[in-house]
């Protein structure tokens, strides 16, 4: 007789779908506490560009991008910038897997890229301008 062995990732997915049955698989996967790292890139004029959500410490010679914490609940996001908590509600587009919210009077839309590998707690958010946020649980 064969024994049925559940893989840990399958168990987590099953439990999250049972706890939040009205949410899609992808939305269940983004819930939780995340450490957010800001990715930077150079544009065509050799200027550094990055997401407006990223805290920056800069002077005339250099810039330092600070990581921050983000907690995603079924109906809201909490940003933690060095102990300063900001909370926003969000919309979830399950057909296009897009997370949308307004922060500091600007609407942000992020395509959500989930890495569905066993024991991989990583997600990448990409905004409409191609800026990336790298998230780790």
C-alpha cells in the first residue's frame, strides 16, 4: 500500500486556502510579513532609477537605499519605515495578479511574481515603470 506524504509547501497552500477561502491562490501566497529590498537600475541617461516606495538616504556624492518591512493582510498593507508605520488598503486583481494601492497620493500598481519553489519565501513586485521590489519572508 502506498503512503500519501504531503510536502510542506502543499500543506501551507492547503491551510491558507482553508483559512481564507474567498481569496485566490496567489493572494494567499502574498500574505504575511516581508523584508523589502529595493532594486536599482540605470536609465538611458545613466541615471539611477528606483521605486518611489524606497527610503533613500543621500548626499551630493552617494545614495543609500534602506530596506523596510511590509505586512500584507487580506485587506491592507502596513509599511514599516524604521518604526514609522503607514497603512493602506489595496485592491487585488486576481486575473492579472496585480496589487494596487495608493500611497502618498500616488496610485501604485505592481505585477506580482511569486517564486513557487519548495521552501522559497520570495516574491518580486514590478511596477508599471519596471521598478522592482525584492521581498523575502
